[in-house]
């Protein structure tokens, strides 16, 4: 625990700088917000850096907003399940399309991130509780949400927040672990939105997203 707090104090400034950048994303507009959603759609069982490179390539080629499913798939190099994920990107784009552009910002309730997360899970194919939490954090709306991927769960087990890593994560289990996590880190004065960046940087050496 002492080592974790030392790591946090050492990286706190850089972590908070990154979080300020995420909050800026929300202010930039629907296209930037939608692009972040696409990144989170790509992330299950794939490396975040690989997914980010794929998103950059899609942006460079202009395929996020106008490419076909086949066009999107071609640029998902290194991303697992490219067929499904390309399809999810296109479905999300169609779902949020409003005339010639996108309308996603109006669907995000900035006053209730929990309600918004449930709405995303229920309406956007390819988005579960982890991905929805990740997306909301990455656009500055996930201050009290947990991103429960494998590396977070391993650390929660390591620090005794949970007894064991669950085989599956239902909504009930997700929220139960999230509550335990919130109480644990509140005692350490570390916010929920900082934890993923802290643990990820501890394992990889960089603060990413």
C-alpha cells in the first residue's frame, strides 16, 4: 500500500493533466466524442495502444465518419475481432447520425453518469459496463466510475479489495465491485477516475487512456 501511494504522489500531476485533457474532449464536439466511443468499442481483448493507432489511421483516411464496414475493418490491424468491431462502429455511427452529422453529446447526461452508462450499455452494440465507463472517463464524465478490466481486477485482488477475480461480470457484480473500490480508494484520497491511469502506468510505464 505504501508503494502504491508513493507511485500515486509521483504521478499525480501527470495523471491530473491527462484527466483535464479528457474533460476538454467533451467540449470539442460530437465528432471527437464519437471518435472516443469508437476507440472504446475496439478495446475489448485488444491493446489500447494498438486500438489508438487504428483510430488514428481511420481518422487519417476519413473512414470513421464515411467508411463502409469493409473500409473500417481494413484499418483495424492488430485489433482482435475486427469483423465484429467494424460492424459495431458502423452501427454506432448509424445510431447517432442526425442528418448529415452526428448527435451524441445530447444523449450524455452530464449530471448522472450512472444513468448514462446504463443507457450506453443498453443502446450501443459492443459496449459493456467496462467500455461505457472507459468512454465516459475519456470524455471527462466518468469521475465516479470504475473501469473494471483485467489489470484493474488483478490489482483489486492484490490489495484485498475483492477476494477473487470473478469469472463473469454481471451488472450487479460490476456495481458491487465498483462500490467496494470506491470506499477503498476514498480512504487513500485517490479518485475513481485516477485509478485506471495509475494502475495502467504502473504496469506499462506510461500514462495513456
